[in-house]
C-alpha cells in the first residue's frame, strides 16, 4: 500500500514534469530557449556523392581530403542524414554555412582556393551545386529543412550581404539574380560596388563600412538594385521556411542600412537574426557602436568579448574574474543579454582543443556555455573532441572533416543533459546571471527567473577546492542533488533558510568539477513575460511573446491592446498595434486581471528605407567630437542629443562634410537637424528651421544639405 502510494506519487510527478516540458517549444523569434549547432556543410557528411565534383565548377574537389582549400564532399543531404545524431544532443537549431551558389572558379590565383566555406557568393537566390544538385535547385535544401523541422530543429542560414566574391581573381565579383547576371566588380557601370582599397584600420568606421574586406567585392547597399537584391534574396530563404539568419561581417556592411535590412526580414516573417561583429574585448574601440546597433536595430549579435574571455579562462588558464567582468560589463551595455549568441570556438578561430588539449577543460567550458546567459552555439565536432592542430589549428585547420558520429562520448552526453535543462528550466534562457562565489579557479553563479533558480559551480583547477564556505543562493531551503548526477564530480548541497538570501552548508569541489543544482516552482497564477522578439517593428508586424501564460490573455503595448494571432501557454503571437512611434512597455493581462511584468518594445513609424544624409561644411570639430543626426521620429532618436540616442557618429572622409546612411520610415515627412556632440558631451545645434524630407516609399534615398549657422 505504502509502496504503491509512493509509486503513484512518482508517476504523477513524472507526468507533471513531462507536461511542464512538453509545451516549451519556442516560436521563430524566441531563440532564447534554443541551442545552436554550427555546421560547415562541406566538412560534415557526404550524403550525395553525385554532387562531389559538379560540371560547372569541376576540379575544386579533393576526394583525399588533404587539401584544406578544396571541397571535400559534405552536403545538405549529409546533414539531413545525420539529423537524429544532431537531435540526440538536444540541440534545437542548426546554423549552416552559406548554402547559396558560390563562385565557380578557383579564387586563389596561382594556388587553389575553393569557396567550400560559402563566403564567395555568386547567386544569392540559388543553392550551391556542391551542396545540392547541378541545377542549383532548392530540392536538397527543402528536404533538409523538412527533416529538421520534423525533428524539432530550426534552420539558421548564414547570409553574407557585405560582398559577392573575390575582386581580383575567379569571377571578379560577378553576381546573378536567379541565373541572370546583374553585374561584376571590374566593369561596374551601375555602381553596385564600392571601389576602395582593402581595410587596413579595422577601428576606422568609414573604412570598415566602405572599404573592402580582404578582396571581397564590396557591395554598395545604397544602390537601389543592390538593396532590393539582398532583401529579396533573404526573402527567398524565408519562403523556403528558414527560422533564422546569421548575418556575416556586419561591421563591414553599411551600419544604417542594416536597420532596414533586418526590418525587411521581420516584415516578411518572424525570423531570428543575429550578426557577426568582431570585437574581442569590451574595450574594443568600436564596442560602443556594436551595442548601440544591437540595442536599437533588432539584431542580436555573436558575443565575441565573452568568447575571448572563455578562451582565456578555460583554455589558457586565466582567472575567472575575466569572465565575470565581461559578463557584468555587457550586462550594463546590452539591453538584451539573454539573446547574445555565445560560443567557445568557431570556423574562424582555433578549436578549443587546439589551444589546450584538455578534455576536462573543454567539458567545463561547455557546461559554462550551456548554463550561461545567451543563446549557445556548439561548433560541429566539439562533442567528438575533433581538432587538427596543424598551424596551431588556425583557419583552415579548424574545419576538419567530421570524424565520427559517436553518441556515447562524455561531451555528447553532457551536452544532451544540459540542453534538456535549458529547455525545461526558464532560469537558463530567461534568467538573470549573478556571481555568487569566485576565485581564480572556482566560479559559482546563479541564474534566476520568476522563482526558478539554477546554481552552477565550476572548479577548473587540477586540485580540489576543499571548503567552499560563505555561499548564498536563492534556492529555497532544502537538500539538492547534482543535476549532472556527479558525472563531472558534483555532489549534493544543503541550503538553509536565510529569508531569500539562503546560506549553503560548506562543501567541497573536487578537481575539475561542474555541479548544477536546480529549482522550479509550480506555475504561478500571474502571467510571466520572458521575452518579446523582435523588440522593434512597425505596426502590423508579427512579434512573438514567450513566457508563462494562463487562460485568455490580453497583450498591451502601453495601454493599447495588440491583436492576437495565436495564443498558447508559453507563447503568444501578436501584431504590433497601430500606435504612434515610440517606446512602449509590453504586458500580458490574464483573464482574472493579473498583469505580468513588462518588456520594452520600440514601435517604428513605418517600414524602414535606407537614406544617405550629407551635411556640408558642418561646424568645426576637434578629435573626439562628432556630428550626429537627430529628428522627430523614434528612428531619428526623437530629438535626442545623447550619444546613444541621436543617430551617429556620422562619417567624414571629406572633412568638414559629414555623411551617414540611416534607415528612416517609408513615406513619412521627417523633420531633422544635425548636431555636434563634443568629446565632453557638450551639444551644439545647427541654427535655422528644421530640415524636412519626404522619405521614399521604396528603394533608397539621398539628402544633401548645408549646415545652417
Ligand atoms: C566572417 C566569416 O565568419 C569568415 O569565415 C569569412 O571569411 C568572412 N566573414 C568573410 O565573409
Ligand atoms: C578583424 C576585424 O576586427 C574584423 O572585423 C574583420 O572581419 C576581420 N579582421 C577580417 O579578417
């Protein structure tokens, strides 16, 4: 009787847990719950040998897999065939290298260099023949997307709008629109490209955006044909049901244009989009420009500063204080730290094990990545301890062929255990991240969200931390066993009641330990709003709310009710209501009138059009002073005179004339002025009346005025 009773309780609580887990699927733009697996398609698995050496680009294939600059046969069918291996890790999204048709000729001049990586686009609306078939059709791509979705896995496409292909070799930048030649770099009569030297100073805003990135023919996005080409190309992929984009080299694409680019993506469909902007530390000279873009545009970004700190701390042995200070610095700069996209290595960097061939350290770093704030990316092969250390494992040796597909490695099992936790405990995707205990080798941090708590302790040292004392937690009083069941050395802890800041009894962390203790309360009656994505859009665009909702819910932007498209326990899709442009708190009200917490949202005046503003003969500036633009809509900063609110800094390749490409609301008559924000933040307004401009409803625009004294 007694035993039966316990069994019943167990199966009830098991069913309850299963119920809790089941509905936690996330919508396209709630990637915070997701775990991304990054694949270099050519280097993963050859699922179709017919496309190994296709006719239009024959000779770029090396069947021996010795030449790292050749195609090796991996393809979209190969990824599809390995879907259950991928799903078994609990990852919920794959990021594949650019699948578009790449140039057909050797781009390396005298030495072989095939675009197996995908960053030498020639037709952005077709699929590369080495990855699909010789007609460049979408068949293999569509099959992959279907198989991924059947397995609950989203597909993220790497998209490179900065450039076409090599400007001095191969096809000389030639690009095609679904088979029709549009133009090339060498005979560029329509101005599709910038014709500037290679970037030499990566801290120069003008060079970054208008010069050439390592001989890659640099698109001029202010040209209406190029603008429309790139925006319609991403739309083609949206029509083929992709769930996300990783946008390549955004530091080198015209920054103002990026706002209209991502706006066009979200206007088509709710597709999570994150960009690559390399800033290795938070003291990078352009770090401020990076978080300003991330805070205003709707772009999430890859978290390079944290990557660098993870690499220093786990692979190179630096103190945990380095990670801790990056986390707190970024938390004070980024409005949405939970959708920064985190990683510990990638296709451009040395693999972790090439820096330090220590599998303990790799697993500790993985456990950190999977419990830290941000959306984690696992680079293919990490779970198989894949690495090739030729030339210290630098590019291209960081892209070896996937070695095997063993689902029993300790890393594979660790990943599946922690991906499950990220899906089931909302503190990991949505929670705060707070340090609880730290020294050079021990880091204890806590994630907390709406009563859910995850406490993680890592000891990366070769020797034990024999006594951890003075640890406090938000875990309620009680005994907690290690969620990893001791597989990485963790054991139980006892928490006493301390009125919320609860003391933990002293405990030890053996050498190379990761321990994870978790708590989730029963669902609360008050709705909880965890995320709104995207967090910037014009009326009528669909946005996804994630959280914990009960019954019939009303979503409000400020005091205006938003039309509901679909509504579930963990996700509500609404369209942005027709309110005037500005910043609004979004809330969810349950049927009994209880109101959730709020999440900020920026309502744009209209869809965005890129317009280049030039002001001639601006007021003199000294080093550190900049000219900015400010004006009468949220897109123009609503007359802000602050560095983070006004639009800029503008660029001045022809001092004292300044210019900047800015995305502004289509069809609106905008009012604006130029201002100087001096290094000491003193503001100088230009005189006279406001300038006005009628923004075109499509294409791109240009404004050229003199500074009014
Ligand atoms: C960054 C990509 O990650 C890298 O692999 C590529 O070569 C450059 N951008 C240029 O597209
Ligand atoms: C370093 C720069 O910081 C980054 O922006 C750029 O993409 C790469 N170099 C190109 O190799």
